[in-house]
C-alpha cells in the first residue's frame, strides 16, 4: 500500500526539442499518475545555462499537448510547489548546499580548472583516493577556507562520497542495485557560477515537490547512487525509483540521434507530427516499447492505456524500435476513428494540396477508404482522385490492363450509366456484368479499365462503391476522358 499520494514528475532539460525517448518517459510518468489517481507534474530542469536551446521549453510543452496529456502542475499552470522552472529556484539549492556542507556531506573545492584538467589527464577521478591532494575545505585549514570565501575566490561544492561502502537501493523495475562507493567521484553539486548541477537540483526538487515515484530512462541509473547519498545526507525519504529499459535501434545498439538519422527514423516528436503520425498511434507504439499488457491486444487508445498500465509490467529488456509497426498502428488508429475526426486530421494535407472538399462528400470518401489509409495525408495524396479528375494514368496499369477494346467498352458503360437508376453499388455492378456478357468478355475486361479510367490507378477501394461515391456525372466524364486520352 502506498502511504503517500502519488506524485510523478517529468523533468526534461530544455537543451533540445523533445525527442522520442523523452516522450516515452513522459508517457510512462503520465500513465502511472493517471492509473493511480496521482498528480502529473512538469518540471523544467534548466540549470545548465550553457546548453539551453531557446525554444526548447515551448517545444516540450507543445509536444505534451499534442500528445494529449493533461498536466496537473507546470511552469505554465503553476501549482502548490511553484516555481516549476529550476532556474527560478536558486535560493533553495544554495540553502541545501550549505546544509550539506555544515553536516560534513559536502565541501568547498577551490581547485583551478587547470588542476582538474591534469587530474583527468592522468585518468584520475576527484574521489576518495585523490581528494586529499586537492585544494578543498577537507584539507585546507578553516581560516584559509574562510579567507578564500571572503575574498570571493571561485569554488565548487562537491559531494563527500563515503569510502569503502556499498550503496544499495531498490529499483522497482531493475530490482536491487548495488554500487561500491569507491567507484563514484565526489560529484560537483554547485558549479563555480553558483548554479546547482542536475544532481543537487533534482534531489532537492523531488523532495520539496513531494515526488513519490521517480520514473526515468535507464541512462540516469548511474546517477542514482549519488542521489541516494544526497537523500540520506539530508535525512529525506528516497522516492520509489523506476528506470525504464533502453530503446534499441532496429540494427541493434542504443537508438541514438545518429543511428536514428542513419536509419531514417525521426528523432524529435515534432518530426513525427510533420511526418503525419497521429499522437494516439505514437503513444500506443511508445507504450509497447518497454511495457506489455500481458495479452495479445496491441491497439490501445490513451484512455485504455490509462486503465491498463502498470510499472509491474515494464520489463528490463530493451524495446526494439520498429518503424513499420508504428506505421501499422497509425493505420489502425485512423481506421478506428470517426470519419469526421479523420477529416480533421487530414485538413492540413488537403489544404496544402489545394483541396477544399464538401464536408459530407469527404466524410463519405473517408468511410470508404479509411481502412486503407496509413496516414491522414493519404486522403490528399493516395486518394486525391476522389477530389479531382485524374490527369495521368498509371503506366504499368495501362500496359497490363488497357486493351485495344477498352476505349469502346468504357464508352459503352458510360452510355448505360447515363440511364442507370438507382446509381448505387448494386446496380453499378449488375450493369457492368450485363454489358460484359453482351460484349462477350469477362467482367475483368471492364472492371480494370474502368478503375484506371476513373482513378488513374489500379488499386483502391471496391470499384462499385467507389463509383457510387464519385457520382454519375463525375464517373461518366472520367470514362469519356480516358477513352479519348488512351485511344
Ligand atoms: N533533466 C533530466 C533529463 O533531462 C531529468 C532526469 C530525471 O528524470 O531525473 O532527462
């Protein structure tokens, strides 16, 4: 049983646009919060001023909105623990750094950048084995330290990592994690510019904001022992830790920005949006990259994920990024949407193609083709012939399907359609079959040329339903135009 209310934060650093791995972390945080009736908090970790990207925060917020997450507390909305941007919380970190120093868990280090560089060059860390050779408040006499501070000498504050012990913590995905303290260096907590590092700010905020569960990517696991030391030093309870499995690229190895680009996999969430992926499909895809429902069900809406998700079903083995699966899921989600919803999603592509369809007609077209759509933009691309007469005809299709008698056959069909009533799927088919019989040919000899003539392509939805949707005038005009163009 959980004794504290569930509070989960997504804590991105605005050092770039939200990437796909970041969105997966946000999703798992969000789902866990919703599943448990907890709060989902957005905290912006912008203490590394040198790496800030100006519009990154805006992009992160926009991407979370696009994904359809409702956020309970954030820099935008505020909340009981505002501000939610670390750059506005400097005084809190300084106060806690002082507490750590007073209690002997951290110390001032006055080393010049040059001596730090030399240490590194010798392959040495600022750790228990070397800290005594350095210029810090552990070795310098107290009056010297005070004089330097009063003098305004540059310093950093470092974590005093205890020697020869094992740091042990529970991760609810990885199990028990044990790290020898001697493998850690004395982590910088406050940089020489007075800004906290990620480690100090992250721990202070997670505690002060009442975060109950820390859910984040595997790449942060090596930081956790340092955080555990900080929690202990400050006398605070450690939140439940959950480190999500890696995401692997289809060619094996970690999915990095570089490997993704090489494989044509978009990296930033905004690129998925412009590539025409629906947020529901992307979230469904990301949910399955690490979590499994324990059933064969593969297609989930966000609401269904909110009901089903649990950290217990997040595995330890890496998730394999398979773009084909995402494409398939995108089609699945489109086919489950109401036609009017698909139309909304297709609007930008329709507009870009200069297509301004009648709402009722477009809805009818979508009803007919939505099971064949992989992206909403297919409506303006693959199925553009529903909105404008074809001006070209698929060359391979012509070679294969357009015979010497095709022009006269499609013209005869056009003639009969002028009088057909009702102009519906059943009569359209009956009429074609009767004509084929009269002409002494098989149905295919008419079906394929008619399809080519009205759509310009050889594939598409059922022919007669398509003709009924296109309507009498349009079908007759197209049949006549093709007979002439391909005579
Ligand atoms: N600011 C870190 C990031 O960019 C947060 C990691 C964490 O969740 O602790 O991912």
